[in-house]
C-alpha cells in the first residue's frame, strides 16, 4: 500500500519538510504574541531604519556631487 504512511521504507529524511513548517508556525505565533513587533527574519527597529535612510540619502548626495564634478 503506497501512500503517506503505507510504505515502510520511508526514513526520517522523508519528513524533512515538517521542520520548516514547525519553524514558520513558531515564528508566526511569536510575532502574534508580541503584537507584531517581533520578527523572525531580523526585523529592525525604527531607530535603525531612520539611520539607514539617512545614510542612503547621504550616499545619494555624494554620488550626485561626484557626477557633477565629472561633467
């Protein structure tokens, strides 16, 4: 009988996909318990995002100045 559980030759490695599902479920649960403030994929705080936006803006200004000098 072939199917989900019918073949006795299935080893533990055939169930590799269960671990990612469990991890995703735990991550979603953790995020909901924390009120959406927590993330499993390295979420950044507002201060970090503000600092990164400032750095990006400064880099764009420097690139613009370099382009002006090359003209």
